[in-house]
C-alpha cells in the first residue's frame, strides 16, 4: 500500500495482550504497545492495550472487545506450545471465517528472517462478524514481522469484509 497512514483512517482497532505475568505486573507489556504505535501510524483510532492473563480471562476479554464491533482486533501472546498458551483455542469459537493464508504468511515471514521457531506459533487469523481478528506472537520481533505482513493486505481485507467491491 502506498500510503500506510490511510489503512486505518476512519476505523477503530483494539489490542489485547495475553500474558499472565504482564497482567500481574511482573513485567510490562512489551508487545502490545508496539502494535498500538503501528496502528496509530496507520491511522486507526486505538487505545491502550488490554492486558489480561492467559486462558479463560483472555477469552472473556476478547468476547467483550468483539461485542464493541471494532474494525480490527489484534492480539499478542499465548500462541506458543506451553500449557497456558491457549489464545488460538479461545479465539477459534469466536471466528465466523478463517483467513489461513495470512496466518501462514506471518509464520513464513518470521522463518524467512532466520527465526525457525516462528513456525511454532499457532496464531489464527479470521473474521468475527464485521471484525478482522489476528493472533500475533508475544515477542516484539514476532509482532513487528506480523505487522509488516499485515500492512500489505489489511486495507484490502478491511474493505472486503463489509462487502466492498475489490
């Protein structure tokens, strides 16, 4: 897209960080603010990230966020293989349609940058109602790589969801 600042113009986004330790104040949320900064640069109206523990609390927050019908929801964290990494399981029942090509492109971008563990991310991308939803990794580097991928297609995706001609 030639003008990245136009991607989100007139659109609202929400960021949700899944991190039990960040939610407990053990350390600050490191990836949510990176997403918010990029979304604002793209022209989205977006507040501070919601930081919630992994698991059911993340699922409850995601349901509440989706009920507010934003154009975009980006989550970070909880996409790995540890027992508490259940972001995809909490997200899947809320999605009406999957967009697997975007999730695969996000993983492939990380691998292409020399991070073979990027292929272990289980993040989902899909549509819930009129909202585009993407689970991004929890690391700052993984988030940056994912945002670079999204920048290429997000405007088009958001135009298509309500039925705009492509």
